[in-house]
C-alpha cells in the first residue's frame, strides 16, 4: 500500500475492518455499497478494495436506464429521476442476486461510448460483462445505497469528498457541453438524495475519497456517474 495516498489507505483499512466485523456472521457473500457524489473517487476505491480483498466489483452505471429518452429527464421531478435513473430490477436479477447466491453473473452494460440513438435513448453493449462469484461484492456508484436495494446491502459506505473538489475533477475529465447538461439535471438529484434520502448519518461508514494524485486516483476519460 506504500504507493497509495493517505486517504485511500485510511479508507481501505476502515472498510476492511468493517467487513471483517460482519462477514463471518452472514454465511453468504457480503454486499458493500460504495456510494457518494460524482467525482468522489468511488471507482478508484473500488479497484483498490477489489485487489486487496479479492472482491468482485459491480459498477452501478452499467445499469443506467438507457431506454429512457434523454430529454425525458427534463420533465421529471428529482424524486422521479432518482427512482428511474437505474434499472433496479435488472441489477438485482442479473448481477446482485446471482453473486449473493454464489453464482456467476453476466449482464450487458449501458453503452455510453456509442452515443445517443435516433430516438434519444442509449443502447446496451453487445459485449456482456461476466463476473465470477466472490465472498465480497462491491456495488460502486452514486445512489448505490438507495432504498430499492436496502434488503440486499450489508454495509453502506459513503465516500466523502467536498463538492468543489468533485466538480473540479469532473471538469477535467468530461466534455464541457455534456457536463453542463449533466449538472443541470443531476446536481439537484444528488442534493435531494444526500440531504433527504440518504443523509450522511444514515450510512454505516463514512470514508474519505481519493486525493488528487493518489495512485489510480486521477480523473479518467469517460462518462461521469449518470446518477
């Protein structure tokens, strides 16, 4: 761990300790939700944890509600956007329930790279994601600890980074036209979620996100958290 920044090391130790205190009592794989605002470093933390704990990672963004036309989000309220941003049922059936039962999982992820289709929706990748079972499952993404998954999540972790730093990271890694619309639609949803649905004191554990310059912690190209 000597090549990791202090935030990542501290977060890894805290989460590993929390997992160790629960997993022996479950008698099945343990589902850990890594939640937090966009740009908090959840993906980086998930990669570090997966390597350290031999865990399997499920990116929540793979289950974005691709079939909803992009402009349809404009007419929705913040609670409606939160409820519909992911295909919660597909996430459960194709990824979480098989892995929790100790079986392999396979799903077609949301295809951001191909862009919008003529009807304003997105497609799913033709190449499925396949994951082998593991004793620890990391569900990584904004809203990972949402109420629709409350019966499955064993440990809800908030990855906390100040909003100004998170937005700076997004500005570095995203197309500015895309990002302007993203902030317009999803910033109010994040505020609603983290203030009214899952405020910080509702999480089992709060850890610091990666610092700028941490190993694998620099912003990476590609879509930001869609939720």
